[in-house]
C-alpha cells in the first residue's frame, strides 16, 4: 500500500518535502485500516496524528489542505476524477476529509 500511495502522490508533485506529507499518508493508512474512522475524522484520525506529531489539529488540517492544493495545482482534478471514477466539479476543491476518503477508497480496491 505504501509504495502505491507514494507513487500516486509523486505523480501529482507531492513529495516528502511538504510538512503535511506524513500527516496525509498516515491519515490515509488509518482510513484504510478502519474505514469507520472517517465518520468521526477529527476524533478518530486527526487527533491521534496531532498528538503523535505534537501539532494542533488546526495545523494538521492546514498542512493537509496544502497537500490538496499541490495536487490540484499539478493537474490533480484529472487524477481525482480517475480515482473517483467520475468527473469532479472544477469550481470546488475537496475538503481534506474527502481527499483522504478518496485516496483510501482507491487504494482499497483490488
């Protein structure tokens, strides 16, 4: 899983130099491990990651939004449409929790 996620992120210009990279990849791993965590993402995913890295949940979500913005800036709408199986609205950006769910759902598929 890790290799697939890393290569997927590299396709969109997201690499380990971004502060939010470990937050985003860990959030996806947690969502893959237990998809029910997505229903209470702040309590079940953001809080444990924020504690682990000693950052606020606000900072964590901000850094994940930066990852999202990099994905979008590097032609990510096409990738997100491919991951989602449909065309996304180009006027809105997905919320961080939607992006995490999208990547987790894609990586869960055989």
